[in-house]
């Protein structure tokens, strides 16, 4: 209910109190309605105008694109694919090096093959200047002839010494027989003299008895008997002396003959030793002749087997041999390298993280995309080298290609190998393989990350996608590269002007490459 007695004077404002310190009266400020709201309206209209005319203000960038290629191929698999790795072709098991084996240094005189030539066993490859080798062989042959003549001379000396030894043996026998005869004769003379001595002694005794008994008066006969006895005794001594001398002479003659025999036998042994030494010298000379002949033969270099010339390491005028050095001092023992094109293998650098899946006899699929696009070759794991590559963080593994592979293949070509699970008892089945192939030039690398620019066909903008390159694709050299994942078959890859593009930038397709 209204108060009828209210004092309206209380509502009066006393303006004279403005300087007394009372707080001034402030009017309310409406910023939202007066400032913010108009600015929002203006911004909205401006944004709508810019959006509606954006194509004219900022035109889209024209780009050319290329579609993702899907390649299908059918291979015989004996198992599932385990991983993929890259490698390069090489001869199986190894190339054949044809060396220059001469001991001396010789100039290359002529070359009869070129790289890529197909050659047969014993085909002439290279000829060296052989004049010095011929002279060396001739000199050694003459030396051998002198050594053989020395053997003939020594053999003649041996014959002479053997004849002298036989003559000395005959002389010994003759000296013994003559000595024995002379001794017997002298002994008979001594015996005769001794018999005369007995007679003389008897005669002296008789004369002494006669003189003593007075039968005779004179001692003349006694003296004569005594003189005869003295003569007989002297004769006995003389006979005995002759016997001793005869024995001595016989022994001397025997010893002289034995000395001659010993000397002759010594000569025989000496000449036999000389003959043996000469025979060794002849054997050494024959070895030297054979070596010289071998040296001469080696001045012509022949192919050890059928094959193809893979590399030619020399040219006419090179000085080769003597340890395998050329005139520049480089080690060039190998003149030609051959290989059998029917037997090739792939040296695959298997990442260490995948090496656990490798075993001998394992099946594999070999692709040489640059030379045989879409072609699959059946391979077999031969062995691993048991030596890790520390620079690549991998283990080299040898994978054999089938014999008589396509003739387009050459050593050092890059190959991609898909390792399959080991063979099972069941028969292998046909399996279709689809691969995404894109031009190598559209793939951008940032370290180990691969990216491609793609047109987002819904928004009409350029976007960048990370992709996974198939194993070994980065090391390849072909125009195309295989991707394992990251793209759709309908994606359009930008091939032009990618240097100026930014993510989500508007683009318009001006053309499509095939």
C-alpha cells in the first residue's frame, strides 16, 4: 500500500556538494551491443564474401598426375612370402679368372677376344711376346746337352777304371802264381843244398875217422871234405836267402797288383760318384728345360672352359707377368674373367632382422624388373656366406637362378628376391600377386621415410602420404618402384610442381600421365 506521507524532498540532488568528496554518478556502458556485435556481423559478411569469391581471389594450382599402376602376375608358390630383399646377379658359383702365369715380364702382343664374346675351351685368348722365352729355352737345351755329354765322358772313365781293376786282379793272380812257383823252386834248391850238407858232413866224418884210425896219413882229403862242407853250407845259406828274397819279391808283386786294383776300384767309385752328380745335373737341367718350355707355353693364354668374356683386364702393350704386375705397378695377375651365362645366382643382402627366416634349399622368387618386367624366376637358396656385412647390417645369401635363365641377364644387374616359406609335401599351387607400381620420380625420401604427393579428390587439395616401399626398392635403379602399402589403387600421384606445394593447398588436375 502506498505511503501517502512520504517525503519527496529526499529525492532531491544537492549539486552544491560536488566538491565534498561524494562518489560521482556513473552511467552504464554497453560495449557488447555497441562494439562487439557490429564487428562480428561485419566479419561474418566479410568471410562469406571471401569464401564465395575464393576461387577468384586465390586460384587453384594446376598439377599433372599419374595413376597408381596395379600389376598382376601369377607365380608358383610353395609357401607364403616371408620377406623381400635386394641383391645383384653374379656367376655361379664364381667367375673364372684366367691369369698370366709367366715368371718373367712380357709385353702383350695380341688380344683375340673382346668383352661379351662367347668362347670355347682351349680357344686362344691372348698372346705375349715370346722371343725372350724362346732364347731362354734354347740356352737351357744346350746346357742339357753339355750335361748329357759329361755323363758320357764319365761313363767312359768308369769303363777304363773297371778295365784297370780287372787287369790289376789278373796281375794279383799272376803274381801269386809266379811267386808260389819261384818259392817252390828256391825251396827245392834249399832242400838240395841241405841234402849235400848231410853228404858233406858224412864225408868229413869219414875222413876224420880214417885219419884218427891211421888209415890215412895225410889230412888233405879231410881238409878238402871240410872245404866242400863249408861250400855246401854257404850254398844252403845262399839258397835260403834266395828263398826269402823270392818270397819277398812275390809278396811285393802281389801288393803292387793289389794297390793297382785298389786304385782302379777307387777310380771306379770316384767316376761313379761323378756320374751320379752329372746325372743330378742332367735332371736339374731337364727340369729347367721343362720350366722354360712351360714358360714359353704360357706366353699363349687359352680359355680353360666354355663361357663368355665378362671382363678384359689388359690391352696390347701392357707388360705383364713376374708376379702379376703391369707396367704401372698395379696388381694385374688376371688377364681375362669368364663366366658361364647358363649358371647365375643372386647375392642377396638379407637384413639381419630377417636372416632367421633363411635356410638352405628354401624356394625364392627372383625379379629383375628393369630387364624382365613382370617376369618371375624360380630360385633356390644355396647358402649364406657366414660373414655379416657390418656396413649394410646384413648377411650375404646366395640364391641360385634356374639353369639357362633368360639370355638378357648379365652379372651385376640389380634383382629383387622374395623369400618363401620352405617347401611342403603338398604340391605347390598357383597364386596371383598384385603389386602397386609407381614412377620412382614421385617418391620423395626423407632419411628412410618415403612420401608422395596425392590429390584428395573430395576436397581438391594436395596432401602428402607416407608410403612403405617394397624391400630393396630404394636401392633399385629402374624407372618404376614397387610400394608395399600406403596408397589406394584410385589415388592420383602429383608429378609436377611438387617443390612449391604445401599440405592442403588447392590444386586442379591439368593432365594425367600414363
